[in-house]
C-alpha cells in the first residue's frame, strides 16, 4: 500500500489541530469543574460510533474526573424498550425525564452533525428538555454543529477539512477532546 492516503489523513488531522476552537474547550472545562463542585451529573448522548465513544467517556469522567456520569445507550434493554414502545425520537428525552435532569446537571453531545429537525431527533428532543430544565450543554460536533451548536453553552466544532472523511475525523476528535477535558478538569 502506498502511504499517500495515510499522509493525507494525517495532514488533515494536523489541519484540525490548528483550527480546533480552544476557547470553547476552555468553556467546557469550566462548566465541568463547576458541575463537579456542585455535585451535578453528566449525561453523554451519542448514536452510532458516537454512542460507543459516549460509553468510553462515561468511564473516564467517572473514574478520572470524579463526576457522576451516564450514557442512556449503555442500557440496551431500556433503550430498545423505549424505541419499541415510544419511538426512537424520544429515547433520550424520556430517559432524562426518569433521571430527573435539572439545573445542576449537564448534557454532553457527541455527534457528527449535531442533530436537526430531520436527523438525530432523539438528541434534539433531549437538548430541548435539558434547556427547559436549566441543564448546561457541551457538544463535540462537526459540519455546522446543527441544533447542538445552537443551544450549547460550549461547542467544540470539529472543522471539516475533507468532505469524504467528516465522520472519521468527527468521531476521532470526540475522543481527543473528551480525554483533554477529563484531564484538564483535574489541573
């Protein structure tokens, strides 16, 4: 195999490094420190590959960051029961209602597009409920950031440097950013 593709992918990664919004990362760090100090909970939302990232991030924020953290996708029984009985669009918002999300809590969204009125409606509905209840919102998204960016208190927008690789860059950078956040809140 030629290294041309590898070189291109890593070149794009370096472009993202230079463009990532550091001020938004700093805002997220402050929100998370305050959340931990106030004894609030962190709920991490994601679908597809972002759901897998959410599960990993839950461990890190709990174990390393000392924040009570959950991902609704970690309970496959409840997730699929809600999908079957109530519909996909409300899986996260109904889960958050049962968790009694409130103004002491924070939502963290991992998403490639951030949700809209036609995609990732479960994320959009969860964000609407979260804002109604006064919870903070942090998002790590790409493209235009979608609905998540519109309502976030801190939005780390992963820049699009190659249309054909939006998803791998977005989901890869979710990992980079959450690991940065987990360690930064302990500094």
